[in-house]
C-alpha cells in the first residue's frame, strides 16, 4: 500500500502516478493535433497564428512530409504529423509561459481564424481544466476561406496588354460621347 508522498507498492517497486488529464496534458495536445491536422494545411495556418516563424514551419513540415502538404498523394497521417510537430514546437517554445498566457494565445488564434465556436470551447475547457477533445475540432476547416491559389500564376503578357489598350480606348470613346 502506498503512503502519501511515497510512490512504492507492496513489493517495493516504484509505481508511476498517472498524469492528471488537464488542458495542457499530453493527451489533450495529441487530440488537439489530430483535430487540427486532419484537413489540408490547417496545422501550418495555426502555426502562423501562433507566431511560429515561416522558415521554422517550412522545416518542420518537410521533416515529416517530404513532399509537402498540397500534393495529391499526401496522406492524412502526414497532415496530422505536421500539425503534431508544429504544436509540439509551439508547446516547447512556450514552456516557461504561464498556462493562462498559452491559453490566451490559442484562444486568440482561433478567434483570428474566425472559429469562434472552437475558441469558446477552448475557453470553457481551460477554465474547467479539462483536456481538449477531437470533437471540438470537427468544424475546423480553413478551406472554407476560399480555394487554394497557387503562388505563381502565368500571365499572357501580350493578351493582357491588348485587353488593357482596348479598355483605355473604350474609356476615351465614352468620354468623347459625354462631351457631345
């Protein structure tokens, strides 16, 4: 039998006391990463909202998903792992922060992403010191903000120049007609 402050059982073996499931416990962070990383580039977007430098996010992503996240053959597991390493990085880099400051950063990030329902659930869980659950993030999909637009768009310079000239001529003609 174990006395208070003593972690030994009858046989004299050390017994590990299970971690209390709190807002920032390992299980909560795992659920958080599964919930965030299940869809698209959510993990990277959240990392940006948590003020993780872009190059750091890039390096973290390519360590776990060498092809990136936008390839058709990227697996859900790779997306979740990217979210996990991003969240772990944030968690470790804020280790010396008080829990309330960490919570506030998460809360503000979800508010900036227009995820008020998730932000309020995070607030409720934090105040009750309960772990986050996967169900909290079922509605989290940043794809609703619009389709992915590739950074480089090819433009036909000549066609653009011709259409611009036509627009200028139309404006001039409209101005001449108004004077008459």
